[in-house]
């Protein structure tokens, strides 16, 4: 199937990916109507899982788990719109607009960044290729659980702050909303700048070189710093809307731990094996949060 699929070229691959997400949206909508509860969190969770299963079906059919890659940035927009639709107006209105605008900006930028790097169905994230080599015949079970299902759960936890901010919380706008807006917008800008610096570096760097200027001189993974900060900003919005729902901290905390203990070590091991200068950068530059050394 992989050989036949790669013949579609990049435009055909993008069309197939778009079709996968249209189907996933339809499956999510049907699931939302079919579940036997009206609680917005439960309905959204069921629809989210169903949509993930639909995207996985395309990953399996075309032997490429990267069909799932845009889900990380697409799902929060759908969840936010659903929760806004199920909430009343009133004091939520201004906060709803602010949170939705920031989530949409983040989603567009992150999806576009992925799209620019995805060359078609012959391209699959290197992490998935490594898992394929390590897991053998169990790969598709590993793919469903580790590449599709687990990230969906993690992102849903991260969106709990969005649920409170746009749907469940009722407190009027305050100083904490301003702080949340600065953190969230700053995180989007930080991630965008880091990605742009990396793209420019790759266009001119010699083989074996590692970027260690700009934001990358302060953090080995400033794009990840921006990503984790974004979810903390959404948590602050939820806290501003209803301080009693502090338990939504489970979302940004889980995402931060995932990056610190899974994503960053995985990339660092790969870079240490491929870049002779990377060991020196590990000694000199913090992995995520900049601090004086």
C-alpha cells in the first residue's frame, strides 16, 4: 500500500489528509449526537476519541502514522468551538473571544508549520520510523496507543482550561486574564520565532552543524518551551474563569512532563548520535527553561 500511496504526490497526499479529517469530523459529530449524556466534557471526550479512531484508520490504510500529526493542532479548535456553542453568553463572551482567537492563531501557525515540512505519503516522522523498526509486527498496536490515542488524551487534558474559560467559568475578566493573554500570545510568538530561526539555519547550515544562536543559544528546545507555555497560558485563562477548578492544572503539567521526559530525551539521543558538537551544547545550554550557568 505504501508504494501505491506515494504515487499520489504531495497534492494528492494533502487531499487524502484533508479527507481523513473531514471523515473524522463527521464521525465526531455522529458520536456527539449518539452518546447518552449531555455533559459537554463527556460528549467532547467521546467525539474526540471517535475522531482519533477515524484518523487512525487512514494511517493504517495508507501505512503512514503521520496522518495523525495535524490532530494535535486541529482538535483544540474543534473542542473550543463546541464548548462555546454549549455555553451561555454573559461574562463568558469577551473571554471566549480572546481564548478562541489565541487557540486559532496557534493552530493555524502550527498546522502550517507541519504542512510545510510534510512532503507527502512517502514521508513519515522519524520517531514513527524508529518505533516501527523497534516494535516489528506490533507496530500498529504501538501506533494506535502511543502515536494516536495517548496524544489525544494529553491534548484533551490540556484543553480542560479552555473548557473552563469558554464554557464552565463565570467570573468576569480580571488581571489574571491579562496575564494569561500575555503568556499565551508570548508562547505563540516564541514558538514561531524558534521555528523560523531553525528553518533559516537549515537552509544554509553545513552538514553536522547544530543551531546555537538566537533563541537556541538560551534553550536547546525553545520551540518546545513555547509549546508548553501555550498550554500553561490556557490553564491560567481557566483559573481566571473559575479558581475552584484548579485541578485543570493536570493538562499543562502532563504536557510539560511529556516533553521533559519523553520528547526532549528522544531528540537529544538522536542529536548526540548524529552531531559531533551536540554534547558540548548539552553541557552549555539548558534543555528547556533558560537559566544562568
